C-alpha cells in the first residue's frame, strides 16, 4: 500500500518513545521531529504538519502533566487524535432510500474516475442493496463511453451514454431523467477530465451541475500526485461544491501523503479509498480505523465485517470429525475454499495488529492456497476422503505424487509441500479441545495451541516479531481479542476462530 512506509516510520517513532527511560521535553521533541519528518517526506502539506506538531505539544505539556499519568500513552493518544483530524473532513452525505440520489464525480484525467464510477455503483448495488445506474458524460476522451460500457456490463450495472451526442449537458439531463422515471435510487455521473486545470473543464462541470443539480459531488484524486493534491483539490472546491473525496491508486508505491492533505483543502470527508483494479477494490474510509491500521494496530473490526460478509458457516460434520481426531484432505480443501471468500490474503493479514509491518510488497503472490486447491483437484475421491496416507505408502508414494503433479501442472515438490501443510493442520486440530473456548482454556492448553500455530510460521517471521515467546504472547492476545468481540461476530465461535487463524498463520510459511 502507498502509505506502508509512512506507517512503519510513525509506528517506529512511537515504539522508540515507549523504550525511552525518561519521557521528558527532549524525548517528546525527538519523537515529534521524527513523526513530522515522516509526514513531510510522504508529501503531507508542511502547514498541516506544523499545525499537528503544535496541537500535540499543547496536549502533551510536560510541565502540567499530573503525577501518575502515563506520558507515553498520552503522547500516543494525542498523535492518534491529530492524525485522525488530518483525514477527517466531517460528516459525509447520506444516501436517502426511496428517492433518486444523483452523485457526480469530478477530477483530472487519469485519476481513475471511470473505473471508480463502476466500483462505487457496484458498492451501492451489492453492499447497500440500492438500485444503481451509471451515466457517461465524458465526450472529451476517446473511448470513455466504451470503457464505462464494458465495466458496467461486466458488473451488471445499467448505464446510459451516447456515441452521437457531443453535448455532455444534454447527455446528463437525458440520463438522469431516464433513471429517475425508472425509480433508480442512485445515479452516478462520470464527467470529463483534462490533463490539467482548464477553464473549459470547469465550465463543463458547472453546466452539468446546474442542469442536473446533483445531491453529492465527489472529487476523485490520484494518490500519487503528491504536493500538487492540495492545489488541485482547492481549485475544484472553488468551482463546484465538492462534498466528498475518493482517493484512488492507494495500492501503488507513491508516497500518498499529499492525497490525505487534500482533505483539508476541500474541507470534505474521504468517502472511499481505491486499493486495486478489481470492481470490489473500493473500501469504506473510517478515519480512526485507517490511522490505527497505519500505526500497525490492525483493524479487527474490519476483519470481522469481511468474515461476516463472506457468510462462512459452521460445519457440523467437520466439527464431529475433529472431535473424533479426523481431518481428511477434503476437509482441508473446503477450508481453503472458505478462506478464499475473504478476499486477497495480504489485505486480510494486514488487518491483524502488529503483522502488516512484516508483509512483503509481493505478499499477494506468496500465498499458495489456490495452488493447493489446484493440486487437490487432481486427486481421486478416495484420496481426498483419506488422511493422506496413500501418498506415504512406500510402494505407491512416487507414482501417486507424480500423477497428481502432472494432472495439476505443478512441480512434485509443491505436492509434497501441500501434504506437509495438511499434516500440520491435522495435528493442530487433533491437539486442541473443541468443547471449550480459548478464553476458558487452561494456560497449558493455550500454550500448546499457540505453540502449534507458531510451528506453522516461518522462523524468520517469528524472529522479526521478537522471538518465540513474544510471538506466542502476541498470538494469545489476538485470540482473546477475537473472542471478546461482539456476539454476532462469526468469529465468536471458537471453532471458526481456530480454523481461520490457522489458515492465516499457515500462509506465513511463505514469507521469506
């Protein structure tokens, strides 16, 4: 993600403060200096950084802190609050059900408006269950309507545009009128962009805005434009009443801090962030959760939402098998299928507190689950319903592995790797008591369980996280946090929890 390096530096500065023996004025200045340097180097506006520093100094006034107050926690809380203010532009527009909400997207060419229109429409259609449509008024860029048409068709979203009409105002009027008559609840208008700010661009925006009177105007901004973000955002805000921001391309390698600074320029909230090219790669923006994740504290709430949305249900047959110390290859396959419903695994693991710092840039390619499923697709029913011992029979070992290897198009080493991982998972589940929750387990059982999970993680990762004891302590806290969450969470059930967490840590085997 764009801001990973910034997050590491901010978290590192706070961690060094935690290790400081005496938290005095000098230690505070050193910590703030490092934080401010990190923000400026990530293209956050200098004036905003200066304001953040002054506000933190006012809150953490060393001369007026009462005895007994934890200065480290006070500093961390003040930094968290100020970073949240940096990206919090206020209350966003709320979609009203039962009426047609017209949303107009504006921005420079190349920011990703057309792709974002489809993502936004898909979000409202799938997540909010709203009747949504798209209108393409971009007559400036060649192929703009073809692009929107193709994207909308793939996502099964109704759309309107024209190959012959050249006046974007007329297209907007006809499109909005058509979908209002058909009782659509959300109509999203894609407007033209330019390579730079031009009078013709702003004039066109004003004409469309005046003709269809949109309920919400959203500024779409490329995360990679750096310090120019603020001036761009301010220019658009002065021309049309921008009421929200969507930041795109936050999955790239640019600095991205300038995009966050633009919120202050528009005085509008960030509504969504684009994190990929797929239609589902649009995330709700929650300031405090975003900053906590940036500081390496993860986002368990978001993780619970993802798992709940994937509708992974308990499997009574699997639980019965596990209680009888049985866990066959078909069960392993089904659990891998469940895990793939959660989405890209690097994004899932980035939601775990303390772990995203150690995720490599190519982590999405590191996880072998789809390869494992391809290998198991080449196995016979008899092999899938077994405990894998067929593959360890001395007489049949070589021929079976070779057959599965050829059928799946994978190297024989990958087949052996799959069998090894399966054995580890089976050993894990056979070693725990599935009749009690993790929080009520004895210290000995907790240590046994976390030790088994730690055995699935690459030694290099455990070393980075502070050694075996520190890793098991971190894992223990994570498990307790899962169970302490709200009752309706699908991870409240300890069996599901063990299955999901086991898959996460199995993946860490490929980190290095």
